[in-house]
């Protein structure tokens, strides 16, 4: 039976004294619902004086695909002005800060370092710290649990909007606990309040709880895609499709020139704990290789308590590079290679380390973070 977990939005009455009579700004999105599936925007607009909404990647109502800029407009449901925090401005401007007295943050993240919502929150904490504004974070469960720490630790020389701080790929904190960590990491004095979860335990994945899954972004439609995302997001930095434009983003990886049978055979020979691969064909409806038949594999999480999706994603990446060296390419721009931003360093792309070497290098760093994060945990 699923545990009935109450999120921070369900605990609003306990924070009434901090909200009543104040002009409220709200950073949120469609996945921010309470246990009765009512949205945060509508609840705050009904109960309090909501004066400003802030749209991160994908927008307030979730209508934008990854990378599409959010424009300023008026929310048609409430009439409240919506300001963009994705595109020209990723940080709160003076005009935005003047639009509210207290900032509320309520967004569902996916437990992976390279998710832009994390940095929208961090930048807002910095701005409110400088402006003397109070911040209230309405906590939500980490959908992949609050225990496992996996991947690489980011070298802050490679900071970007998909990785600003020395965090692991999979960091095992709720969004409220992450806010506490950021406040400490950046040495901020901002007045920060966390509206806590009730009945959540660290070992729980989101499907162990009620309410049910609401997609936090268009390409994380299911918990399976989020579990795969921890590892296969590395393919965003390559010329392979990471399954965007299919029903199984981040589970499906391939290209028109890939050999799915050989790749699946190679990966299954490794006997990675809790993970299996099968050959798969798919045709993306948008993004890389739009409208072109791709061959590749689908990564299946067979036992999520044993699986390390980051390690599996790296082993798959290595197999593709070796088997298709004539077609494989890294993607980049004037700022550098995207894979370096995702991995938080260039050890792998430059060939200083192979996949196993990269994983081994970061094991002690992950172990140290796993100890340190306990200082910011709010739940057992």
C-alpha cells in the first residue's frame, strides 16, 4: 500500500503568519499540486495576495519543450503577471524583486544535478539574500529516494545552468534539503523557511507514495524515464537521440547508424546489477533525428535498489563510441562541449579516463558528500 505523504503545499496553514498580508511571488510549475491534486498557483491565488508568477524552463503551465524560451505574459487563469526565469533572464531582476515581499518556491525536481529547476531556486536564494526578501520552499519528495548518491561530483570550473555547484549527479536530497545545502554552500544569510513533508521516508521512491506522479517536465513523463535520466542524459552531449520525441525519453538511445543488437549484447554481457538492455527501433517526432528511423537500445531498470543508472549510461556511451567511432560525435557550442557540462568535467571527453576510471575516481568524493549531506537532511 502506498504511504500517504503530505507535501509542503499541504502544510500552508502552518505558515499562514508568514504569508498573510504579504505580496507573494511564486516560482512553480504544473507538477506542484497538493494531495487533492489542486495546483499551487490556484491555491495561493485563492488564499493570499499573489502578485507575481515566475516561469522556469517549460513555463508555469508546462507548455514549452526543453530549451524553448519563456516569455513574460499575464496568466490567463489568475490574471497575475508571469515573469521569465528562462531565456534572457535566469535571475530575478530589480523589477521582479519589487513585485513581491515574500517568495514561495514549489517545484518538483527529479533528483539529478543537471536539472535547471535547481539553479532557478539557487539564483532566487541569492537574489533574495541581497534584497532582504524572505523565501519559503514548499518541500516535495525526491522522486528517486533520498539515500543513493551516484555519478560524478561537478568541478565548479565547469559550472553552467545545468550544473553550478559541487554536487553529485544523483544527490539524494529533497528540494527543501537542497535549498538548505545551497544556503550553506554559498554562505547566504537569507531568511529561509521549509514547509516540510509529512510521512515521507528517505528510502521511498515517488511511486511508493500518494499523490501519484505528475510529470515535472515534458521529457520526464514517468518515473522510469527519471530513473534512466540519471545516466542517459549524457547522450544529450552527443549526436545520438536520447529518446526525445518518443514515448520513452531517456530510456531509448539510438541513431540511424547504430546497431542495437550489438550494443544490447555488449551491455548485457557486462551484467550490470539491476539493469537490462534490449535492441529497439524508434522514430523521434522531434529533436535529434526527427522523422528518421533510429536503431539502438532501451535501458530497463529491473531492480532500482541495485541499479546504478549513471554507470549504465556511461557503459552504453563507451560501447557506442567503440562500435561506431566513424559516426559518433560530441556536440558543443562557443561555450564548450555539452558533455563536459553534464559530467561536470572533461576527464572523459578528453580521454584522460574511461568510463570505469571516471566512476572509480569519483567514488571517494561521493562517499564524502553522502556524509556531509546528513547535516541538511530533514527526514529519516
